[in-house]
């Protein structure tokens, strides 16, 4: 028969592995000597972007990450550990995290998982430098539309030139 503590620990591990599997992006943050209001501020900022914060014991976090086959990330667990998971735009969430840790020495982003791929803490910083998903999509749309817009402009220019020539001929022959 299992002890209550072991059943509870297994439940926590299952919760973490489930969230690692069902969320598009997961970031791992370690922190120490951080006040409650500061963590609350981070939670509220992340909730606005569609992300949740889950604080875990290190031993539970390591076991869950190893079970989810993210051994590289399990080795980076230290201090107090928090998971940030989201199905929304990972760029926006990483921007919130990077802005939060500026000037705070005791908080570090240890890495994460974005769409099944493990990323290092440097990659999280690079991810935060990217424009948001909407901006990237509009840039792509503009790139796709540019040749079509130029082609339509060229066709209009030729039509306009033809009409101008016909009008000049008409005026030359005495028409109005």
C-alpha cells in the first residue's frame, strides 16, 4: 500500500507531465529571495498573456521532466522552481518573462520547451526579441502582396498611358 505522500507526489508529477504535453510552450524559471507581491505581479502579467505559473518542488520537477523526456531541462532545475506554460503566443510570454527578470539578480530563466523542442535560456532571450505573431503574419502578407501590387500598378499604368494617348489623338483631330 502506498503512503499518502507518495500518492500526492505522483499526482503532482502527473500534473506537470500532462501540462508539458498539452501546452504549446513551457518555460522553466528558478528564483530565490523573491517577495510574494513580486510573484503575484508576474502571475498577473502572465495571465494577461494567457500563461499560467506553477510552482513546484525541485525533486518533483526533475522527475516530471525526466518522465517527459526533457533530461536536459531536468539538469537545470535549481533554487525554487516555477513552470510557466501557455498555449498562446510564446513570443509575448517570453517578453513578459525577460522584462520581469531585468534588474532582479535572483531570478533566472533556465530554458523551456517550445512546440516540443527544448530551448536554452539564451534562446528564450532571442525569442523575446522577435516581433509578435500578428506582426510576423502581417509582414509575411505584405511580402506576398508586394509582387501582385506592383503587377496591378504596372497594368494600370499601361491602361492610363493608352487612355492619355487616345485623349491626345482625339484633341489633335479636333474632338473634345
